[in-house]
C-alpha cells in the first residue's frame, strides 16, 4: 500500500559560521545521587538581538552544530553559538511547516501542509527541491494516518499523528517498519482520543519514544518492543505536573519535561525519580514563559521554545556528585 504523503530531498550547501563563544563541556556522571546545576546562557539571536518567536518548533542537526526553528511558513537556521545564519520559506514556497528533521546524510526533511496536500518537504539554505519519495507499505489500520510531528533518529523516521495518538516508524526512504497505537496502549476510548492529544514527543539514543499527554498530567516512555512506562503526577508541588509539554532525554538517561503552567523544566532520572526543576515565570532573560518544545544537544545545552515572543532560551545542564 502507498500513501499520499511524500518526502522531497534537498542537499545542504555551505553556510557562514559566526563564532565567539567558547563552551567547556563537562562529562556527566553515572545516574545516582548526582546534583543538578543549570545555567542560563543566551537566547537564539541575530545581529538585531534575540529573535522573538512564540512556541516555535525546534530541530537539531547535531553533526553540523546547527539549530532550526520552525514557525508556520518560516524556517530559521542558527549556528552552534546561537546566531542566525540563514532563513528560508518566508515566501510561502514550503506551505505551512509542521516539523523538520535532518537525516544522516545531511538532507533536511520538512513536514509541510498546503491547501491541497500534506507533504514532507526538505530545504537546503536556498530552499530548492531536488527529489521526492513516498511513504509506502503502511498497513490498513494506518490508512488515515496524518503526521503532525517528525523525528529522524538512528536511520529511522518517526512520524506522529498527535490527535489520533499513533506513531509510525519508517526506514530512511519512507517504508513502513512498525507502528504504535498509543490510544490502545493507554486504553483510551476512541471517542475521547481527539481530546487526549500528544503534546511533547522525542526519541532517545536507544530508540525509546518519549511523549506527554497534558490532559492526563502524564509522561510516557515507549520502548521499541512496545513496552510502555507511564507516570501520572497531577499537582503543583515539585516533581508534579500541571500542564506538561516538551520532553527529551540525554544519553545518560536523564529526562527533561517542560511544564507550561508552572513555567518550569522538571528533571528526572531514567526511573522517573524526580531530581530537580528550574524556571520561574517572568520576562527576564533567565526566566521562562510558557515553555513548550525542548531539544538537547550532546554538550548538555537545553533549548526551550517559549510563549509571548520570548523565543528560544538556552540553558547549560551540569551534574555533580554531592
């Protein structure tokens, strides 16, 4: 079976590099009784100052040290120092951009929607298409699958239909490998699934899928073999959830969860034991305002997309033994 969703490839070209910030990376100790230290670094900026965006999607090209922000029709590209070096799509040529990922060969894949179709488009810094491939071999129970989120990890493409509570995993050229019916795993009645939407979604280095469901005050970890771990913690106390949003995990197993209502980032170990939280509502540079999307790079820098034109703030996370 072949679905009406396609992926267009673009080759990346060279980009200018702006330097001037030196980072010292600390090695993370094994999980245990480590203490968490967080430090505000900067907001993603251009030469006019911090870039004002509201709940921009964020993507990371780890190999090339570049960060992408996605907001409706516009994609901005930032270098490793958080300075904007390019943008594309503002002319509407990409349609409405839903999400973006960079594959292992450096091609940029962009999940896009127009009035007539939904596609997965890809842009280089010039925004010129060079090819296309379709999602194929999808089973009957994924016939109506419409992705809203996209992650490329370990040679696989993870596509998420957030209101339908389904995840499809394909190979690098869109062939269906596996699918997960999150609604069924959580035993959510079909009539309630449209109001039980997935908010945050990410994939860790082991292929575990992490996601949040705000209306259930819950965070979840789904292993590749289908084992589901869930934490439901409603409340305002430290370690509890008000309105969960973005979620990511680092290579050591530490898990980071954004809470929009509390304006905080909560940190857990791989067993979901609460370690710490940081953030306070406000408009100062080191405050948080409605944190939504998260990404984390290999140097322990956490990128946080916020509300009210507060853009993307970057924090450094360190762990020390007491």
